[in-house]
C-alpha cells in the first residue's frame, strides 16, 4: 500500500473513531452518564399507520349528524350544539396535524404514510423498469444489464423448482411480489423516512410523512390474500376439481368404507385450516420482521447515534432481500409439487 493509501486509511479510521466517540457521548447512554440532553429525540414507534391526508367533507357530514341528534327542539340547545360542533371541528383539525394522526370514524378518504410510501415505491419501480426496457439492445449495458441480471436470476430460481412450463405461469406474480416487498423494505432505510413529517409545537416530528409499507399490517395482509388466491387458482388450473378432494375426500365414500369417512373428513378439515392459516403466517412473518427492523434501527440510533447503527442497516438490507424471497418463494413452492 502506498503512503497516500495509508494516509487515507488512517484518516478514515480517525473519522470513524471520532463519530463513534461522539455518538457514545451524545446518545442516550452517554447522556444518562453525563446528565446532558440526548442529540436524538426519544423514538416513539406507532404500530398503526398515521394519516397524511384526510377528506374533510365526509368528516364534516359525520359531525353534523352527531351534533344534530336531539337538538332540534330548543334554540339554546342548538347554539350549544354549534359550539360543540366548532370544538369538534377544531379537535378534528388538530388531529389531522397533531401527534397522533390515527384514522378515526368520519374521516372519509384517508391517505396514510404507509400507503403514500407504497405508491411512491411502486411508481419508482415502474419508472425503473421502463428506463431499463425503453432502449433494449442485444448487448445490454447500464440499467438494462442490471435489471436483466436480476430478472434472470429470479426466473432461474422459479424454473429450478417449478420447471419450464409452470415457471412461465408463476413468474409474473412471483417477480411482482418479490420486487414490491424488496423495494419497500429497502426504501424504508433511506434517511428521509424518519426525518420528514409534521411537527408539533415543540418542533419535533409528531407524524411521519413516509413509513415503510411492510410495517403496516394491512400491506402484508393484502399480499398474503393475493398469494392465497393465486395458490388456489394455480392448483385448480393444474389439477382441476380433483384438487378439492384434498379437503373433501370422497374415495372411501365411493368404495363404501364408511368407517374411514370420519377420519377423512377430519383430515380434510385440517387441510382446509392449513390453507386458511397460511394467510396469517404469511402476514405476520413479513409484518413482524419489518416492524422489528424499524424499531431496531430507531433504538440503535437513539442509544448511540452515527456509527453504531450502520451494522444494523446492513442487516436490514439482508433481511429485506430474504423476506422478499421467502414471501415470493412460498407463494409458488406449495403449488408446483401438486402437479408432480
């Protein structure tokens, strides 16, 4: 190594050590020892998604209905009703810009931070794929080369399990699920996610504008339902209505073995429950990993800012890839073996 290279290496080590030391001092651990205020505010994770836009008209109609109940006979009561209505509207307005920002009755159309994040990520994916395919060449380069390598690797994974004929059927859904889960997981690692938001009176972020979609229980649940529908659709398409004999065995009924019928019905019930429970297992596997990762990064950055959280970011990059691969893989791993 040359002298210039050694100098750069020594400078990098000094910078890392300085950041680590300043993180220990300004973080929650150092502040508890020195008695000073922490540099990073205390994290307050919100499990329910927070709203960033609410349609006002349905909410107004809701309050009008509530305020007009039982106040039509007395003028004084009507005046009180209007006062309460104004207070309710003020409270409703504060809730739009306050610390909670949770979805309530009468909000009308609601855009949450997780839905906004998923829409942005989906748009970026569409733009990325369009840019990779708008000027395709026989010898790929740049973004086309990158996307072709990723798609080819994913297709080979599907083909190695399902075979060539079935891989062509499964791949569009599998690739969509994988890219959506992966992109949302990695987008949540961007620094703008914990910093952009609506501030309270103290100047701290009370409601985040963006939040990883995987940390909202609704998104993993929606993906799990889509996965469940496609699994059952593929099974019926490949095996026909004979697939239903898995849940309602009729072979012993046709043969007259009535003693085996209760056992068959019990086994069929268990098979049906296993199919339905797959929705829950898919949902909470993705939701739990994504939410745990978000909390882990928040706590790490709060305890020791700067360098201490970097290894956890690397871990979350790997977790996002693994969760996308697992969710997409489990969607088709069940079905190909049905047609062997």
